[in-house]
C-alpha cells in the first residue's frame, strides 16, 4: 500500500507545479510525513485501536495539553491568502486535521477541538466550491486525513447477552458516539469530495481503493445510527461514481450478509446495507444476470431466518419485491423460500411475513401462482388457525386484496378444499370474535361463488370429522384394552410372586420342623 501511495506515478506535472511549485506531498509536510506503516497501531485517547496504514503527519493525541497549545494553532483562512498559496494551505490544514482528540472528555482540549472543527468546515467549503480538477497530491492528502479520522476499531458496549436473545434494536435506547459532532464533519467532507465534479474518478480510485471500501464497510457495524446513515449515503455515491468497484462492493456486502446469517446473527448495519441494495436492484438491467438471481436465493431469502429479522424486514421486503417485479418468474422461488423460513413461535415476525407475502402476490402472475398455490394454501390454512388473533386476522385480510381474490377465484377447486377445514375450525371454536366474523365472511364468499364446490367441501369436511371421531373412539378403546391387559399382567405377576413366597416359606417351615425332630 505504501508503494502505491508514495511510489512514482505518471501524475500531471502541470497540476503539481501549480499546486506546490513542484514539491512533493512529503516535502510539504516535512518530518511529520514519515512512513508509519512499520510502526505498531496507534491507540487514541478514546482507547480505540487504529490501523497502522498510511497516516501522514500524524500527531499522537496522548501528548499533554501544554504541548498541544503550543503546536496546534489556527491557520489563516483561504480568503486571506493569494490563490497561488491556497492549495499549499489546504495541505497544511489537512495535515493538522490528522490529529485525534479524546471526545469522551468534553473538558479536554476544547480550544484545539474548535480549531479542528473550523478547519474541517473550511476544507469542506473549499472542496465544494473548487473549479479546477484536484491534482493527485490533494486527492492523496484528503483520503489520508479521512482514513485517519474515520477508520477505527468499533467497540460495542455489553448488552447483557441480548444477542443470544435476539433483541430488537428498535426497543433499545439509541447509543450516541460522543465523537459524532466531529465525525459528522469528516463524513460531510468525504461526501463532498466523492460528489465533486472536480474529483477525477480515474485518479481518485488509486486512493479510494478496495481496502478503503472494505474499511468503510466495517464502519456499518457502528452502534450510532447517525453514522450508519451517513455511510449509507456515501457508499451509494461511491457505487455510482466508481463503476469499476460495483462488483467488488456487491461481493463485499454479500460477505457481510453471509457472516450475519450463518455465523453471528449480530450486525448493526444490515438495514442500511439492504437499503443500498434496494436501489442497486432497482437499476439491474433485464434479463437479470445469474449472479443476481443467486444473490436472491443464497442471501436475500435466507435473511428471513435470523431471529432479529424485524429490525431490517422493511428493507428486505423491498429488495425481494424488486426482484419479483423485475422478473415475475422468480415469484415461485421467493414464495417457497418464504414458506421455508416461516416463523413458528414468533407471531410478530409472522405478521411481517404475511405483509411481505401479500406484496409479492401483488407482483405475481397467474402462471407463477399456480406453481406454488398448494404449499401456499397449506401455509395460509396454518395461519388461519393461529391462536394469535393478529396472525389469523392478517391472513383473512388477504381476501380484501382484489389480486389475491382473483387468484383464489381462478383456482378455487384446488385452494378451497385445503383451507376449508381451517375456516370451519375458526367459525366453530376460535376465541376471538373478529376472527370468527371474518372467517364467516370468507366462507360466505366461497358458498356464493360456487355452491356445488362448497357443498362438496362441506360434505367431505363432515365425513373427515366423523372419521376422526371414529378414529379417536378406536384409539380410546385400544388404550383402554391395553390398560386392562397391563393391569391383568401386573395382577398375575403379583400372584406368582405371592405363590413363590408361600412355597419358599413352606419349605423353610418343613426343614425347620424336620430339624427339631432329629
């Protein structure tokens, strides 16, 4: 990496000369620009470990306040220097912004923090209003300063084993990073830099490389939702600007999903990453590539499995629906996958699944529905008989959807025999009056539409019920007979034991009697 940064490149000589009179970045920074790649990782004042990567002009934030006060002083404003010196001043400001402070202690280095914040705002404004292409020396300096400030080891506070209990992040108090007011300005600068029309993508990709993107993705596990929101916007802009990185970004995010699904089931940024993928899927060209279909089958559908699906379900549902809208032939695969991961004991998750299922059915074509209508009808029947009224009520609301109602109407000969017993069970025995009423309404729809089929289903249901009663009666008789046999066997064994005991006692008595006579 250091060879990439400091090695010789075919950079624009004119731009570099205009920028710094032909001087290199290291010459501008002096001794502070020493190569730190061989040094151990730096431990900031917050206790976080920062990688040893390319940090030019890095100052140790552990030095005392007196030394800070003497070395960390404000630099002139850009408007106070001639145009020929502005870019030199920019490099100096970027170098000073590589200094890290401890934001867990609000009373520490107050003045220096204010100076750094003002410098970050000035740099952001300078980049925003730039009218000429950034030379390589500026691109290098900006990316290094951003790396120093953002890339860090995230330390999650203990949550009392809530991970194992699949806690809902929405119910927890949001955690706020005390350094966020400072980090916000760094993120804004990165966003401004990526979006700037003066940022040449071919040049910038030397520094915003695979390693940079991977470290950016690691930050999505931040506990602070504000940071994840900024990261989401920035990664989306990088995806749009650097087309060469698109396959790499998709693969890297996919790896995060794999680790989450099959290993940890713990990651704070799944919702934001899915939101990014939602817009990416929206831009997929037709016909869909096999790579994208595999992503659906191997990643998106299994994302329904983790216990904390409720945290990111809205974004996941959107991605799934986008695929079905892009290629209607995927509906059968998606619906069967949804049934495979259907929750059994989590009623809240089940209601979410039903909402997602209805959205998928809205985008499903009749031919695809017929492929999966049998397993789907069985799942609907199970939901109808759920003891949780919200689950039963939600699936009964499907009949208010005209698209679903048309599917049922066209395939009632297959669907009604499957769900009819569940409807009758609800009408005759569900504890919730609303569920009973809705079940009666659905039953009436079937009876009015096809009385002959309804009568046949009712007759079969009654026959099955009589058969079930007869079977239960036989079972009871069989168990009663087994109980009698077991009782008789126990009695016989008891008699045998008593008889043997009597014989033994009699033998002992006779032997004793004979001994007395002798």
